[in-house]
């Protein structure tokens, strides 16, 4: 769930790329919500992704934004948004990696055979 090393670094890069696509494409949310709400939603989800905090929740928020945007887009913008949504799905399925807040909060636990017996 929280791979380290090269895989963890790759997941960090993937998180930063998804956060970057959220911040660099703000026009995709125009008309869906008031500007303050959409800006706050984008900034919060991008910050959470950069830090690796609550990554599954942030990915779902980004996916919802992308899917709402897809209903209004045509041509290259629709293909571009679909590719970004696919990248977000891959991050959602892979998890945040070892270099994240999630790894520190919910990291590896030692599980002993036999469980808790009194």
C-alpha cells in the first residue's frame, strides 16, 4: 500500500502531476460552481495531493471535477480531460506511496500471528 524507493518516488511524481493538472486547468470548472467554491475545491484537492494527505478522497474529488467538466467539453479538451481523469484513476488505485502524510498516519503495522488472545 505504501511502497518506498523508486516506486514511492514514482507515486510522488504521479501525485504532483495530478495536482498540477488540477491547478493548470482551472477553466474546466467555469460555470459549474461559484468561482470561490471551485477555486477552494481545486486548491484544497491539489494541496492534499501534493502532501499525500487523504489521497483517495482527493482523487475522488478531482475525478468528480473531471467528470463534470467532461459533460461540457468537446474535441481536444475532452480528450485531454479524459487522459487526466485516467491518470487520477491510476493514482486512486495505486495509493499515495511511502512519501506521503497518509503513509505516516496509516502506515505499515506489525501483525502478529494469533491476534489478541487473553
